[in-house]
C-alpha cells in the first residue's frame, strides 16, 4: 500500500491560533483526507513548540511554572483542531518525554561524531525569532527585539554540508516547492553558510532541553523543534520509522523556509537520515497589506468565523481563495462573497432543488432512470473528465484548481436542470423512467459524486448530503451507484445565503 506522511509546523504554544495557523493545518487535513480517499496509508502530524524564552517570560509574568503555562495553552490548539475537524494521527508537544529523549540522543550522536563544537560568539540576537541574525537581516527590519550578545555556545558544523545541500536541491526538483522558494534558498546558499549555534546558556534561558554533554546549557528551540518530524514516528528505535520516513510533505509558511530548507536537511545529513521528499512553503494571509500576526494585532480568529458561518464554509474559503504559494488577502467581504456565490448559490441550491423535487414528486424515493439522451451521455462523460482533472490537480497540490473543477461540475448540474426543467415535465409525465425521473436520477448521482469530491474539504456538510441520499461516504466516483427507489431526503438548508452583512 502506498503511504503519505504529511506534517504542519508545530506552532508556538504561547500564541492564540489564528487564520494563518488554521490555513496550514486545514490544508494538511485536506491533502491527508484526499490521499486516504484514494487508498493511501497516511500519517498526519501536527503539534506545538513549547520551549524558549517567550514561554519562560510569559510563565514568570503569570506566576506559574513554564510547564503549567504550556499545559494551559496547548488546550487552545487541541480544541481548535477538534472543532475544525482536523483528523491528525498524532499531536506532538516538544515537552513530551519521548521527544526530549530523542533530541538528547541526536545531540549526543552529533557530539560524539565531532559535528558539534564549543566556541565563543558575538552577534545580534532576535528575541522574537529566537535566533542569531546577520547585520543585513537586522537592517531589513523583519526582526524584532534585537540585542547584541557575546557568549560561549555549542555550534553544529552546518557549513560543511553546504555543497551537498546545493547539489541535493538541484538534483531533486520537488525538494523545495514552489520554484520561487527553491530559487530563494539557492540564492541564500550562494553566500558562505555559517555554522549553527544550537545551545543557549542556562543563565539566559532555562526553559529548554538540557544539552546532554553540558548541563550549563539548553538546546536552541529550532534544533529541538525540527526534530519533532522524526521523533514522533519512532526515529532511532523501531521499524515503524522506516514505514513513514521520509516525509512526503512538510507544509510550512514562507516565514520559516530557511529553518526547514537549510537547517533541517543539514541536521538530517549529519545524522545520516534521508531527507524529506518535499518542503512546501505557502504564502501569507494578509490583512490590509500586512501579514496577519499576533504581534501586529490584526489576527482573525478562525472559530469566530466558523461559529458564525460553519466550519466547512471556513475550510472551503481558505482552500479556494489562496493559490498555493502566493499571498492572499483576507476580508470578511471576500469571505461572504465566496460563500454566497459558491456555497449558497451553487452547491446549496443544487442540493435543495434536487432533494425537494424528489420529495414532492416521487414520495422521497430515488426515481428510476430511462434511456439517457445525448445531453445526459455527454454530461456523464464530462463528469468522468472532471473527476480525472480533480485527481490531477490534487496530486499536483493545485488545490484551488481542483475546487474550481468540482464547482464546474456543480454548475453543470444546475445548467442541466435549467435545460430539462423537471419541475415542468413532471406535470405531464411522472412515470418512472420518464424524462423527469431520468433527469432527477442523473442529477442525484452527479450530486453524490460532487459531494464525494468535496468531502476532504467539507467533511461535515458533504456527509450530511450523502447520507440524505441514503449513502455512506464511499469515495466511489463512478456514475450509477445509487439504487433507484432508495430514500432521498431534503437535508435542510445547509448553506443559507448571508444577507445584508
Ligand atoms: O514558526 N498566513 O511557529 P508559528 C499564512 N514554532 N500562514 C501563517 C500565517 C499567515 N499570516 N501566520 C502563521 C513557528 N502561519 C515555529 C515552527 S516547526 C518545526 C516550528 C502559519 O506559531 C504558517 O504555517 O509562528 C507559518 O509557517 C506557521 O503558522 C508559523 O507558526
């Protein structure tokens, strides 16, 4: 059986989850559900990044221990993923004992191999990003809370892997996606790569994983956090690891590309672990021309929208309105526009029309079709073509194109109903196998297939729709599955129009 291992970043536990976090996690969920639906064995990992100075400072401020602080904050992430129907297989916390042991094991292994050394370093340190930065990065203004720091620290010999990494990126066109991000990293690697400072003295930061060979230090948060991708699936101890690793997709936002496309692969090279297949960096959700982020105070809380307009409509909007790789701007108006045009007018309308007509005219039982005419045969063929198109787009992660293709099918059903006007022909001929019966059977089947295709995106509403047709989610995309005379119910208004907002 083919496998799919997909990961999201592990989010800083301190922050309140916002639309940006929800986007990456929903994207991973959609891809994971899609691959499951086509028969893959899948593993979907998400979690929280729980060490570092910001957690330590917040704990002090709130008069609790850092552990108490993270135990409280992790609940917000766990709850939100549950509410948004995120079907992850494991939730990793970097404070888990297993993870901490694996980080120590990695450090000790690298130290024993001579890949880590002690040195004195003076440089600019960004407290907000928790890493040393170059003067150029400081000048560019993307980093906050910058301090000059001079101290003894442990360094990982990252520079020695520079050529090997460049070669790997060039030989594996899918390693960093999209192309623009790959070029960005190759540009970064044009300049000499520094070694990576992987420790923090305890007198400056206590809340971290202790360095196994020097108890005066804790591990740098990024070195700790990146290892989650292998610590979660049994690295260094059991065979399970090989069944999942290498990861198929590390989904990330473009803000954390360097850590994933430079630090992480060089760490893996030094540990003799194969590299992930694809690091996919998506763009940002922007609010009024600025990245949505807690520090800018312009975040949209996903649950507010989900509670107001349904979880599925939020999932749909996020997947439909962002072209993977590009930035996308978020506004309440764009959400409502998309909702009304696609969900209320197209999908919701087709569900209502078909189920109400069958309820009224065929006693709520699926009509039996007669012979298909040219229009119907062409429509069934078109449905097949669209199913293939959706598959091609999903596999290439052209998510918004896949959705566009599914909605072209839904619009075809509406057009077909307009053409055949079963609400008129039914007045003349209500018989089984008659024109209206045939039209409604074809429409019901196309509605079922569209809903199956939409299932990874909107698992709740599509299940309700498919159940209303007396079916279970089957991932069967062939035409002609529903048996005539099964019960067809009207599922109620699943996507009521948003008026006068
Ligand atoms: O960086 N638009 O965690 P984090 C789109 N702990 N996506 C966004 C976004 C926005 N405006 N804002 C955040 C960290 N994201 C580290 C990761 S992984 C080993 C350690 C998403 O809480 C996007 O996926 O700052 C981004 O990369 C991630 O949240 C950053 O989450």
